[in-house]
C-alpha cells in the first residue's frame, strides 16, 4: 500500500514544541518548554528511548513525562485513528524527524503532517517518498484551514516536496 514518507532535520526546540502539540492538554496544564513530552498512557502509540524523565504532569489518566536532550535517542508517536507516525532520532549531533502517513486522508493525519511540517528544517537534506501525493495535498490543505498559525511554513513545506496548494 503506498504511503507518504518524509525525513528531515529538526532542532531540539522544534521537537519540544511538536511534542507539546501532541499532548491533549487541558487549559491550565503546564508543560515546561525545553522538554520533549510524551504520555505514559495513550490509545495511540508512544515510545521513547531517553534518560529518565525530569518532570511529570498528571493528566487525569496517567501522566505526561518531560525529557531533556541529554540521553535522548528516540521518540515516537502514532495516531490511534489514522496510523500516521512521527519519529525523532538522533544521528550523531543531528536530530532527524521522520513522518510516515497512512494512505487515508483523515483529520488526524492532517494534524500529524502539519505539525511535522512546522517542526522541520527546510534544508537540502529533506528526503521524500510520496506514494500518495494527492493524500498529502489534501492533508496540508485541510491543515491550512484549521491551524491558527504556521501557514507560511506549511506552504513552503508543500512547495519543497513538490505539492501545489
């Protein structure tokens, strides 16, 4: 089955921001900046290979755990509804971010692809394999209609991967 796959560089700060966006927080939940947050309970998939968390925020069903960059090797999130995944890995001094999308166009995948686009560096090491470019286009168009910020970066990402919005 064809899938949309994108790999690019990211920064620690962008990864921290992405992780906070993937937490379904309530108003008043304080997730400190500078940490990557991952739930210890989720109906989607979550994995991390990092040193012990240095912060924990109760979410009523478990906790969000906050990790520092030191000792962080891998973080992985999977959508429960669409199967889209985002994986962050350390390659030497570089942080790489990998998106793999289901071939279905769903709101959840649009959200994952848009957050991915906002977190990456749009430099020369961007690698794409779009098995379903029409699905990626629909996801990005949907995201543009539902995000409150980041339009320019999403448009630049679409252009960089050869999709006209």
